[in-house]
């Protein structure tokens, strides 16, 4: 069937594993595309040695439709939590109808739920990026699944169709409606995720297509920091950006006004009518209202409201209202992100590892200066794979100090730091501004905050070797050149640095420049 449909025998008509989650200590749940016939099953791991490390439970084999994509190359997201599988995928062979579902679950609470595909303003041609379990409060009844995706949006007319990035959420204890939205989400809400560079006269440069999401944990597990990789939709202006969001800003948007649309040819406006009780999108909880024990107890007006008002009016903006890193007019685009929090001598820094569509990984740090401006520093650019194969997955292990990079070519392991590449001197090590590295008196080596060595020299914020290295003196090795210029003409003043990231300083003599002589 797959080959008859015109699919490629090698790259499409095979069984590509797209779902692989730990279910319990002894089993994992796996789903594969099955040559456009998705199938799922439980796999026992770590069994008896004579049976091998993996043992497929044949009695558990079932259809993977609505759990796993048909197409091995289609963007897809899933999460398995509390024995429930949440998945954002296409529901048909052609990949046109996209839906977010919940399946599995412990008996007898196996409630299959999905989005309403009869209304395209729920999810329209969705491409799912991530599904994440994030608690909103200390009350487990408020636990939610947040999922990130991009979709085609129509506002006013078909000709205005454009791709926008979204963050959406549903309550974990949603079991669907009683008379309406049966086996459908009754707490589904979504909002636009904006990543843009402010421009003159209010005209911003937008990076509308979300490519990847990474959560950086904080001391408060309810408020991780959200990093997102975005690209432009335009084929003329090619660019990528990294934006950072706070969960408090995301929740504030979901607690704000709803969007309203009179009809297909109308634009979204702010809803100013009466909002039913309980507020649409609220999770049922006995502590909130003893009369509402589940979503089946929601009044009909709540179900009707959320069916036609799933979109929030306000958008979610980055913490700094602009990207922390951008790349424009390059021969590649960013595809993946992994972030590591690193303690340095002068503070904590977020080191970003960014995968590209040409098989390389950028190691980047964004530094906030005193005037709140951000400085982007590319510490390293590493070609991981020999061919220009897009980076498809990245996982980071702070404990092992390794980055695991996956593409169609295979899997690679990359060290988070290679301090020896920064040279053999204190100044070189300091100018590198790599939070992982410091000068220990003999070489540029891994910086460990708890180290008892007192001679560790590092300056990430300013990269000033003169303030850190005892053997460095300002002006000691300055090269002087005598140049002559003609008045009203321009002259090219060349400076070839010895370091990969030097600090530049210049001075002029007004009299000499005026006369053109020294």
C-alpha cells in the first residue's frame, strides 16, 4: 500500500520508531510508522539474558493511529505521564487533519480524548513541536499538559493565510463533555507565541515558524524557563532566532481575555461579552467548586463557549521582548536547541547548543550587559556530521558533560567543552569567554566552582585579560603603524587580531588627522 501510494521504499516505506517512552521500571511504550500503517506495542526491557535485552509483548500490539504519525518525516510531539500518552500528530494518511490526543491510562480510567477536528480554528494544519507536563499550582487537580506547535492561520480571508506559532494547554483530568464535546477536550486553550525584533514605526521582523522547544528547570518546578528556536517564513529573508519565555507570562495570557470571531471572513477581536462560570479552561477541582467534580459537570454554556473561543486575544512575548540570539542571511537555519546552566566566576550563564539544517552545532552564550543590552557570542561552531544532514534531535547530559546529536546519518556524542582549543595562554583563555573554561595557572581547563585553586582566571561578562592575567599589560605588545591620508578622503585602518575574540580600542590625534601628517 505504501509503495502503491507513491512513497519512497527506503526513506518512507519502512518502520520508523517515533514514540519511545518509559512506561514503568520494566516496560517502554513504542510506536512506529509501519510503512504508513502506524503500530504501537509494549516492550519489556532488561529481561532475562537468554531472551535478550528487549522483548516485544505480542499481545499488546495495537494500531498507532492518533498516537504516531503515518509519515516518518512529519513534525510530531508526544509525552507519557501518569501512564497516559499525549500526542500531537496527523490523524490521516495524507497528513492534513492534525489533532492532539490522550490515550492509554490505568484501568478503568482510560479516557480517550482528542481535539475537535470539525472546527479548523482549534488546530489547522498543525505541526507539533513539543508536549510537556507542567504543574500550575500545588493542587494536582490543576496539572496541565502544555504543547507547542505551529499552524496555518486565517484572519479575514483565505489569501491572508500565514504560519503562526502557538502554545496550548489542556487539563490532565479532562474527560470530555457530557452532551457536547463528548470525548473531546473541554479545557483546550491556545495563544500565539511571538518571537520578533522590534523595528522602526512599530514594524517588527517576525520569526513565525517554531522549530524546537527546550525547558530549563529552576528551583520552582512550576516555573521552568522556556527556550524556543524560530525561523522566518519568507523565502527571501532567511533567518533564525532564539527567544526565551517565562511560564508566568504564559499563564498570564491564558488568564486574560479571549479572542472572538463573528465568521470565517471576519478578524479575531477581543471578546467583551459575559464569561460563563466556571471560567473556560479551568480544571475541575473539588477545592475550587465541590459541585464540579469532572469536566462532565461543566454547564452547557461553558462547553459551548470554549468550543468557539479556544484562542486567547493576547500573545505571549519573550522575557526581553526580543530574541537573545539571531542568525540572518546565512546558508543554514537553526533546527534544534539544548541549554545548559553553567556557573562561572562572575555569575551563572545559559550556554545554548543550536543544531542546524546542515549538520553543524553552534555553541552560544548570550550575555546581558549593564544597560540590559544582550551580547551574542558564538563560542564554537562544530560540523558534527560529514554530510549536510539536518540535526533532528539533541539531548544534553549535564552530569556526563555530553551532548547527544541525532540526524538521518546517525548519532554523535559531543563534549560540552573543549578548553584546550582556546590556546596556551591566560589571555587567550580569558578572551574565549567560555563559561566552562578558566586559566588555572598552567593551561585553559574546565572551570569547577568548588575548586580549591585560587589562581582560576575567568571573565565571561567583559572578556578583559588585562584585569585577570598577571602577565598581561595594557599596551605592552601594541603594534604601531604610520599611515598618511588625504583630507576629505577615507582611509582603511586594518587590524589583524591574534585572538579569535579580541577586544578593540582605538584612539586618534585630531591635529595629525587634520594635516594628514605626524
